[in-house]
C-alpha cells in the first residue's frame, strides 16, 4: 500500500534573524556571557533552544550538527542573552531555534563562532640564556588563574620547560623565563626556541590568521 503524501508549507514569516553578536570568540575553557541581537526571539526563554554546529577548519562545511547546547539565559524580542560553556577548539555556527517556528539561517557572518585561545603579541623576542627575564604575552581567552595557564619553552620534540606564569588576566600573561643555558650546543651563544601557550582542557593557543607573529624567542 503506498504511503500518503502530506504537504509541508515552508514559510519564513516570523522566523528568527540574527543581526549581531557581542562576542564571536568566547572562551573554549570557561563560561562566557554573550548577547545576540536580531528579531523574533520572543520573550519566553523556555520557548528557545540554542546550539553550536561544528564546521570544518575553513568554517564552510558542517561536520556535526548540534555539537554543543548553549544555555539561554533571557529573551527579549530583539535580543537574547546566552551563556557559552566552552568546548573543543574550532569553528562553529550558532543556531537559535524557536519551538514551533524553527531556526535562524546559520550561514551568515553573525552566526560564526570560534572557540580558541589566541596569542597576538610577545613583549620580547630575545633574552639572556640564563633566564630570569619576564615575558609578557598578549591575546584573548587566557584563564584568569595563573596556575590554569602553561607557557612552555620548547627545546626539541622531547624536551621543554615551563616559563613560570606569575600573573594572568583574560588578555595578558606574564611569566619568568627559565635558565636555558644547558640546552645550548657547546660553543654556541645564540639559538631560537619555540614558545607554546596552553590553557585548561589541553587547549593550545594559536596565532590568528593574518598575524605575522612568530611564537619564538632568541637567546
């Protein structure tokens, strides 16, 4: 017996639109409040659900729909308050679904979300090989508790040493460089080592695309 076809009318009247977002780069390792602007959100937060869809590294092809749920804190017709809980580093698209109506279009510039710790600057690129100098690292989404961040001076694939973090804010880390003299080749006075910055949940910081910064320090 053939199945009976039931028509579905697709109508975007009254659908949610997103026209702005207060923070498109929330922390991957902590909770971040974010305001989303647009239309047709309504005023009942219980009638809304928010999700992050995981995309590929270019941010163009969906890999996992509904990778993370996002907490809806409050709703007004033209804006909603969301609380992002962090997640794996990567690029995502935000979908806000109104029960009974459906989702916004996730393929706009205002729905693009990136979870990453980013480094945008180093206060110095040279130092004494005997250590003791302060290295200041600027960026975004650092943990605000010093011990929750790790800065490594990488000597080789199998050897590295901590640059001890002495202070931390969400946008700046300060650490004290170690004595690296034992890692110099005999008779050598200069060398270059790589700097790595890590956060909670083993998330490694990146340099944003287009930034010429090299995470290296010379001794």
